[in-house]
C-alpha cells in the first residue's frame, strides 16, 4: 500500500459496503414523534440550534419520510421477483408500552436458486449528520412469520451531482421477537470518512454531511432465515455526546524519544543520528554509461544507498520517507519520517536480497541485516490476530495506528517468503515463526467472497470496503493467501471483478465482450477495455503501481502469456502511449507518488483505469516497473528524466516531477525506492526475486491461478480442474 493512510480507502470500491459493524443495545424505548425536532435537510445549523434527535421516519404519515424524501423497495435481480422481493406496508402495531402507532412492515424473501439480494430504501435528501454521533431505529421480528436475526444497513452519500459515485458506511442490525432500539455509533461507519480531507483527520464527523440514502439489505448469504417479516419504527439520528473512538485516532503511549522539541532542526538532526547516514548534497550530476545494463546497475547502486542508510540503525526498520531541504539536505525545511509501514518492511527484505544479487553486499551482510529486522518484527506489539498494525514508530517501536491492513500485511509476508527462500539455511526457522503467526482468513469476508481492506482494533470493526477489482496491487497478496490455503481459490475468479456491468455508468468505459466465462470450474464475467488498438483488463486508477507492482513477485509474464502477462505489457505500453499521444508529454510513467506542489497524490493513465486517476506528475518507479515488458523504452525514459529535470540525487531518482513546470519533489519513499531496486534486479538477473518467491513449495501450488486464464479469447468449454480439497 502507498505511504499515506488516507489512501487505504480510495481504491477498488465494490458492489456493496462491508459489515461486522457492531451496535449498542437499547438507549431508549420507542420515541413519540411530538418529542422529536423536525429534520433540517442540507443545512448546517449553529450547534445551539441543532436538536439532539432528528427523526428520519416514524411512518405516521405514510412512506414519505420526515426529510421529505421518497421511500421504496429494491431488488438486485428483478427477473427473480417471485422468489426475491421485499414488500413494504404501513400497519398499526402496539409498542412495548402497549400504545398503538403506525410502523413499517417489511416482508422479505431471498429464498431463490440464484443469488438474491433486496431490501428497503429511503432518501435522506442531503441530510447533514455532522452534529450527530448515533443512528437509531426500533426493530422487532414477527414471531409467527419468522425473521432473520440480522441484516445489514448502509448510509450513503453522493460524491457528484448525479450520484454516480457514492461512499457508504454500514452496520449489522440484530433482530429479536421483541421491540428493541438499536443504536449504531456513526464512528463505526468508517466508509463515510473522507480520508483525503485534512480537516477530517481533526474531526471525522464532518464527513457525515450530505447523506443521500438509507438502505436495508437482505442478502441470501447473510440472513439467518431466507423468508420473514420485520417491523420498524422511529428511524432517527441522535446526538448522545459520546461519539467514541474514530478511524483517524492513533494510540497514545506517553513515551518520549528525546527532550528536543519536535519539528525543530535539532529534532531532525537527532533523527538523522539514528540512521546509518544521510545525503550530503541535494543535486547530483553524473555521467552514466551508454550501456543500458551498466546504466541500470548504477541507478540500482545509488538506490540501494537509501536502504543502506535510511534505516534505524538500532532496530533495522526502514523509514517511510525523507524530504531533503531545497538548499541543503538537512536544512530547516528537511523532513525525516521516523515511522514505517509494514509494506516497507517486506519491500526492504526484498531490497536487501536484491543488493546481494547485484553484488553490493555480501551474503553474510545480507543475512545479518535481515536477521536484525526479523528480530524487531518478532518483538513488536501486534494485533491479537497475529498480524502487525499498519504503522510503527521506528525509534520507539510502538504502533502509531490501530489499523490492521490486509494488503500491507500481504507485502510483509511476501517479503518474508523471498527472504526465507533466498537464504534458507540461515533464515528458515526465524521466518517460519513469523509466517506461522497469522492466517489471512482473518481478512476474508465469506459473504461477499472478497478481502476486507482491513480491521480497526480500536473500533472492533472491519472496513466498509473490500478489494473487489482483480487487476490491482492486492492480487499478489491474494495469490499468496490462496496458495497458503488460508482463503478459498474461488475468490480469485468469482470474488474479483475483471470488469463491471455495462449499466455502471460511472466507469470510464463500457466494457467489451463482458460474457460469462468458466475457468477451473468457476463462473465469472470477463470482458475488457480498449484504447487505440490496445485491449486490456483495467485497474482501478490506471496507475503503474496497481498494474505492475505485483510483477516483482509473480511470474505473470512467464506463466500467463495470454492472461496477466499480456495485460501487464498492455498497461506498460499504455503508460507510454497515453503520455505521448494523448498528453504530448516528453516523459511518461504515472503512479501514486509525491506531489511536487503538495504532499502526495494518485496519478495514472486515465483510460487504463475503471475510474481513472488524474495525470500531470511523472514518477521514475513507473519506468522501472515497465522494464520487464519494454526495456528499451523504459531505460530511455529514465535517461530522459535525468536529461530534462534535476531529478537525480545521492540515493538515485527523487520521487516525482511535475511535467508542466519541471518542479521536482525532493523526496525518497521507501516503497518507491524498493520498486525501482527490485525491478532492476529482476530485469538484470532473470527474475531473481520472482524465482525466490515461486521456489517456495506453498507458493508454487498457486501457479494454476496464473496459467488457467486467457483474458481475450472467446469463452470456451472449461478443461481445467479445481484444486482437490
């Protein structure tokens, strides 16, 4: 995963939001409508004027809610309406106090031979929920008709005026045969938080504004009874004054690493003193060899200097990033990010192996460095699942995040496998202990057959989103988890989306040939995009990172020449051609990277993404990742970057350049440096890192996932076999 925490939630939105969101039991009984203030839609009131309770729907006046919004039912498969449906009716019913009032009665069925989902919706009319901390409803199952003991709700908000793109928070609602008021803390609906907004990190509740819709979901895979009847009343937003913890919170330990004031030049010098070195100059002018392989090895050697130096000397953890001062490397405007993401650790392990392959360090040195890092990883405070938290302070070794990330844990474990197979005699036992600590089933959602983005330890909930787009960065971790036997192989085909349905109007293209395919006995929809004679299965944002980072460990080119390997080559070509032919740029390669005018952002070749990121900033790691598929063009692009921009420093290429004005981000990110170094090693040494990964007996078992699928051939009878249990 990329460096900034807010990027955890931007990629790969799928059909429905996550569950496992928790609730607190009754805070009050059914509330009389005349005690509740009327709703104020789309308007922010001063806090003293904001009522503590806003009624959304009490059904006394029919189905239209008290925000003025319409209400109705929905069905994922209208052609199956005889078996899959939700019927809604307003009926009188006594409450717990014996008084009769009008309530909503939902009679549902998901008892079908085909996948069934349906439910209820009511429009929230851009309601501002930022002043509230809980969402409540009264609910009761019909004992005579039967009912599911749980179902899921979503609160949605639109991100554009046509509501083609939405975000949503979700929760599980329990049901019993007696009236209960279920109170859902809004802080657990993490999918609503705008992690890109710096103000949301200070006050995440500002993300609860502009709410567009409430949805009830009956899913045949989730309900405990496939037919039944449930009653609802007094759906409302409540301000209890107890918002609880938040997804943006971080642990507070009260530990002090130094008495030097934070943010001062002296503090930066203190941090630099914990490293093995630091750049001495800002700009480096070198005369490189005209031989391409010699050029790449020189770049690799300089890039290795980052991992040789920008590592906590005591603990062996790579720092996430550094920013050099404009005039002097350790000037007042310099920055040293003395924290690390666990992806960085996995990439660092592969980088140490690469340094050995390239002859920069001895075997003994490589093993000693890796052992130090592994010893630190063994003593870190981890989540009870066995997985580490996503971020740690490299000085104090304490978690700086409550988040446990699937994809980052994946890259850490991928690094473990590479290190173990590079030096089996020395490292097998130590790595084996770490590999045995956790099972990736922890992140698996069996209802949607996808992997959650992660889990918030402080909230006790999974994320509201899962990884659903097949051609993206998580495929390497998913491959590994399937090969380990932690999750079912059906996820690779039936859970991951190659293209979205034609009626999903928010996607950048309408997919072609989106027909049902059968591979290894699994049925799924295929399809592809096309841009100027290039056919490809798209990523989410069209970035080099999503498309090509998995190729540093997966043998896609070799094992899937008509599947993922062909797709990789198309995306590499697309990066170059889009920049040249569409944008008229002299250099190419767009991927999430430093923003020379700000901090960090996502960039991509827009046609190659389902949604597509913006363009304008070029990062060298994109060229390095393309080496495997178009080496001459990739090397030429790296040389052009050096020729046109002041983008080269002591530790190799700086992170990015704004092509329009030539401004360079004088930053080094551990992840991006790692992609450059590992990709060069793979290219110069016949896939050395990939070979280490696939040499593992467990990982070799997964190779059929790569060999079985051909992306662009017409659907044909399936001749492959599933794995035997």
